[in-house]
C-alpha cells in the first residue's frame, strides 16, 4: 500500500545510541585485542585497556553518536532518508578525527564518512545497491515462475520431450515393442521376474 510509506514512526534515539555504541565498542575491543596480541614485547592482557583503550573509547563514542544522531535527526525532520545517515556519518567521522587534534583532519574525516554513509544509504544500504522491497517482490515473482515451471502435467512433459530417456508413461513398453518390431523386425518378449 502506498499510504503506509508516508507515515513516519518515531525512533528511540537513546536505544539506538546504546546499541550502536555497544556494537562498535565491541568491534573496538576486538581491534584493540588484535593490536595487543601483535605487540613484540609481552605486555599482558590488561594492556588491551591500558595501552589500546583509546581505540575502544573512540569507536564506542563514535558509534553512540552515529546511532543517536541518525535517530534524533530522523525524529526532528520526521523523515527517514539518506540525509540522516550522512549527518550521522559526519558526526562519527569527526569524532574519529578528533584523536589527531587537527581541525582539517576532523572536518575531512567527517566529510568522508558522511559522504560514504550517505551514498551507502542512497544505494539501498547494501553493497549491491538494490531496494529490499524490489528484491522481495522480484524474489516472490521468481518463486511463482519456478513453481509454474516445475509443476507441469506428465502429459505435457511427454508431448514436449517425448518418451524414453527415463520418461515412461503408461503403455510405454507396448509402444516400444511395436516400434522395435517395425524398425528392426525383432520381437521382444517381456521377462517375468517370478518363477512359475
């Protein structure tokens, strides 16, 4: 229905911030753990937090800011479109750039992440660039076409392919015997499997 897509449903910005912060914080922890494991000197397990804790913090804060900004901007504008994602990407990229303490890097990373996220959203939020509604509709139509192709009456299949090659309709053996007798002059008697 076309009318269902026009109404906007508000989103919980705090919930989005917490969930995206936890997800990217976990990814930051993984990156910090790999960074810790690749150190040449033995630094211990706690150095994931003491040495590489900044990676975890920046990714968690950036993820939380991304989730909050995307939902809050959508709620304020009452639209769910790529501008929300681009703005959230700008904020998250700027937070990532703040670790360098240089304003051109902050603005450059913000613009790069914003453009990347905006384009990603415009192309459908997938790497292949299609809309999920179109995919589901095309997939449904494809399944209907497959069912129509697979469920055909045996008479239609025999008429199209012919007999033989594993296709044995009723009366096939008698017709085969007659064809062989006409063509080669050989009469084939069926072999009985039971002993009399």
